[in-house]
C-alpha cells in the first residue's frame, strides 16, 4: 500500500490532501506509519520497526495497523 | 539495550474547519489512577473488574460540608439518611455514625434501619406504600410517620384506636414552587387546601400527635429558589396550626432533591459549574424559615433528607475496556465491562469517565457501549476519549447515588462493592454475586427435572 | 504619553451570524485614551478575525466552556503567563457564565473584567424575562419555557399562533403551527439544550439599544438603533441610529433599577400604539457596537476604563441618523496559518 504522492506530512503531524481539500492530524505513531508508507516501506517492515522500537505486542500492533490502513483507505489517502 | 518508546494506537483525525459552534478544542483529558491513595489497578487485581468503589472519607467530608452549611445558618438541624439512595448497610452505618437518622420509604427499608441499630424514634417513614403491619410497627416503635394520602390517614386513625401508643405523624405537602414538572403525586396539595384539610383532621381527631410538616419538591433541582418558596409555604402552615390549635409543629422536613455535580443530558455547561452548592440551598431554605412568621424562640427543627448530593461523589465504578471497533460511519466505539444494568444513571447523566494510566493528548470522538447484548446499553453517546486499548482500565466518577439500589441483575452478575476506609484499607461491603446467589431462589417443579 | 493595555477579546467570528469581537477590537484600536495590544481568543480555526489584518496581535485557541470552568481557566492562565493580560472582554453568550463565575480567579491572576453579576445575568434569562418585567415594571411578551415535546400540544390554551420559539442562548424562529413548533424545538434543543422558550408574538417594529452600565445605576452610554435590513438569520445587515427619547428613558430606568454592570443590548418591539415590549436582554456588547463608536460613543473604550477602575463620565450625546452597512469580503490566507492554529493552538 502506498500513500498518494501529493500527500505531504508536516513535522507537526498535519496532513493536507490537495485532491479533496481536507486536512487531518496524526498522532506520533500515525505520523510514523504514514512517513514509512511514503518512503515505500512494506507492511512487514513497518511492523518490525514498531515491535523493535515501541512497547507493543505483535497482535495488538497488527490489529491497530490494519485498522489504521483501513482508515487511510476510507479517507482516500492511499493508492493501491 | 535501548528502552522502547511508549506506544499509542495510530490514528488520523479529520480537522473540522469551522466557525464558532459549541464544541471545539478540548484539552488533554486528565487521568485518575488512584482513589483515596489506592491504585485502581490494584483494586481491579484484587477485587475483579468491574467493581464499585466507595470512599468513606468522601462520604464523611461531604456530610460535614452539608451539615456545616445548614447548622451555621439555622439553630437546630437534623439530617436523615435517604435509604433508597444507597442502602448498603456499611454506607448507612457511616451516615448514622455521623449522626444522621434514617429516612425510609418501605417496610423493607424500615426493617433495614432497625437492623442497623436505629431506634424507631430516629426513623422518618415516608412513601405511599406502608402496609398495615408496617404502620402498626412504626407506631409501636415511635417512628415518625409521614402521611401520604387520606386512605393512610384513616387507616392510621383506626390503628390508633387499639394501640397503646399515640402515632407521631407529619403530612407530606406538595405544592407549586415555580418548577416544572410539579410533583403533585405525593402527599397533600397546598394550593387547593387539601394539606390544610388533612392537618385539621389530624388535630380534630385528637388521636395522634402532629409533629411535623414534610415536602419533597422534586429531584435534581438546579436552582435553590424553589426551596425558599416551599419552606415559606410550610412555615405558613405551621403558623396556621399554631394559631388555630395553639400547637407547635416540632419539625419542618424539606426532603431532598439537591443536585450532585453530575451533568444532565442536554445541558451545555457541566454540572460541576452550574449545580448549586450546599451553601446556596441552605441560604435559600434557612432565610425563608427565619424570615417567616414562625416564633423565633421556638423554631422547629429543620430536617433534611438529601441523598444524592451526599453520596454521589463518594462512588466510583472501575472497569476494563473489552474492545474497540469502528462503526459504519467511521466513528470509534469502545465496549467496556460496565453496562446500564449497573450504571442506571447513564440514562440521564453524561457520566465523567477517565483513563487510569497516562495517555497522550490525542483523542477521538467515541461512543462507549456497555457489554450487554442490548441496543440501549450506551454509557456515553459521544465523548472525545483518549485511545485506550483492550484490557486498559477506566474509572467512572460520581456514581454513588441510586446505582447500587436501582441496579438490575441482567445478563451479567453484579460485581463486588469495595469500601476504602479512612486509613486507605479496602473492604468488600457487598460480595459479588455467583450463579448460586440467584439459583438458590429458584425452584424447578419436579416434573421438569 | 498614552498607556498601553493588553486586552484579550473573544468571538472573532465575523460571519453572517457575527460575534462582537472584531467590532469591539476596532473600537479599542480607535481609543483616544490608551493604546492596545490585542489578544484574540478563538474557539474555531476559521473565525475570520484570525485572518483579518490589524485585528489581533496574537491569537490563542481556547476550549469551549462546556469542557468545564477548570480546564477553561487553566488555558486562560497559560495565555496570561505569556501575555500578561490587563482586561478580558468576553463576547460569546455561552461563555459568559463561566467568566462571571471565575471573576475572582481572574482578579487574583491580575486580569480585570467588567461583567454583570450572576444575579443580573440570571434574572434576565429569556425564561425569566416575564418575572423580570413584573419585578422592575417593564412590558414583556407572555412566554413559557418547555422542556419536552409533550408540552407543545398544551400551548394552544395559552398562546395564539404564530409564536416565537427561542433557544436558551441563540436562535429564534416564528412558528405558525404546532408542527412547526416541534420542528424548531428539535432544532434548537439539539443545539442549545433545554429549556426552549415559547414567546407571544408581538406585532410591531424591532428596535435595539446598546448600553453600558457602571454597576452603580448610572448609564455611561446608550445608543438606539433600528435594523434596516435583516438577514435570513435575523441579524442586522444595515441599521441606523434613532433619536427616540422613550427608548433612552426606558434604558436608563432599567440600568438604574437593576444597577446593571457592563455592556448590554436591549431588544424591543415597539407597537403601533407606541408601547415598548422588551423581548430580550443580552448581557454583553452586541455585534453592531461599532455603530455606537461611529455615532460618537466609544463604549468598548469606556468599558475598559471601567474595568481598570477609572472614573468614566457618561456620554452626553450621539449622532442620530448614522448608519452601518455590513459587507463581506474574501480574505486570502495560506494553509500554513490554518495548520499552525490547528496543530499548536496559537498564532
């Protein structure tokens, strides 16, 4: 899954979608994921990064990650 | 080895670009990790989830605040603990140890008060449902019987014929105090002369002692003014009785109905900002009595039966998040292990609910559902809530009134109720139910076995 | 040399349903007796005053009062620690109660206000107006508060249709049938809660007065105005100052009897028979305050001086026949401004 290339994430976690005109905020983990997706990282790379660096169980992260991706899809921020 | 970073569920939230409407920037939600110094996670580990928690310290503090508010303004004040608000024996005993009498509204509550060691002459017996046996018992024990209707008055007169003791009675008066809705289903009406009529019948019967006048004007009164109106009207009745029969009323009972600091559904400002303080209620009531025609040398005792405002703050519900899910419209929903079967008051309050451990400022609009398989099981319709995960704990504040009496055993069993004493020790004051506690009351006819 | 004060002003929502923040600031910037540094306090990230030139020197987002006065005051305290505010002028109805309740907390921080007392605020509530009229001797349309839909069917016994259906803080609709009352009740109660007020509809011309009371019974200033053009939201699009002596008399009388403290707006219906019914008392400066400034009474300036404890001489006159016409204009802004406010809450 890839973030649409005209989507930019600012330092503060602010996202502006030039296609729809909507803006969004991300929390720290959300920002991290969005940036990694923009860099073209795969789902499993992202998962490993989080398990290595954050206090989180694998199942919890997988669960949250797939929900987050569904939200990004729902908001039309990703391209297949 | 490097320490890992704190994790939070990733979220993305649309910024609603808007002009002024009523909800906007919300600051970070505070957390409550301890109740009276006891860690909530420890309470859950020891007593299970969910659990009711009651703070003895808060009960005593609140009681003394109320007492101070009234007794600094009026010479003789007596509180009577409203059993229906919370009749756990341990809770009642705390109030009684502070000097509160008992205010009961059924034979069941009456017997509970007696079993708690309260003598009949410190029990106010209210309510429309007092059986003949209840009345006989109350007369024998010298309890104060608050008459609700004429049928009861006549029944008591016939009991008085055969009893060795004279019944001690008050009448409950309902009246227009300018509030809506008008509570006219209890007692005798003031405006149409029914109350005055009842008083005359009692006095002319010469079979009972008219000792008091009682009213209970409504519930969750957000302004103290109606109490002033009610107190003036009761004072006026007392003065009339004195003029006509040269008989002094011993007490005026203003009932209850004081609001706690909860926020009613539909209210814009939170209850903690808008609900009157004990001082404001006391000011309204005592000014009305002091400025009335009552004989200043023989002022009647002022009775108060406030329940909710004395116990709500002392009660907490602690529990655990069962699951998070997304509703079809994208809104987050969170399922918790406390439902409306235990938190009856969530039908009319926007209960305050807090995380137990540190959270970030991020929050999402969330609907909080209870665990019941019932559509009505909603704890909060919408609340900007931090990103709790499954198995995280939460605490619901200010639930001490009515929930532990109006609760239902439905789908799940009722949990432990834990008291934190003045020294921070915890005690179970009501054991959690087991299947046995319910099935022991059931009987299966032999042919079905 | 003129002193310079830091003044925080709320409600920069200069939309077609405007708050008074921006015109109050215009008045303050034209004050003859002091200079100002303006701190704009906003609830939403699109309030036009945020983006307008020469309105606020600094912007802070604040939480709505519905979050509770404790968190609200925490935010004000933070802003005060950065800006050292001398005076706050709140202009949003729903926040007034919180500010009045916190008057002492603000005072202890060193922030002055000049607000009505809680008693003055409470007794002029739309739902309390009939009582207010009785107590002080003013004509008020008959009204009743309702808290649920089942009350609506009984209205026919006490009212003739049409009736006005009004919200606790804002909004008023004219309903010709019980069905319309139901519709407006739902609309209003979902936004502003209950009670909803049902008011007798008085036929006549609406006239308004802006006034400032010193809290001792004196009227420091007052200017009457008739709306010349009304938007579909019921707001004035254009208005003109009037020379109606009766209006001034009633206003002075009301301020004297109530010892009104602070800014206010009185809304009247003047009937064919020259009777003046008070239909609303708003306990704050109205959005058309700049007309009063233009007509010679800088009421925001006077209010700040009163807040600072200075002696203020009442205004003796104003220009009759001064007009205001509202206009709308597009401001061009960059999304970075929007981002900064949305993410950090200050600008």
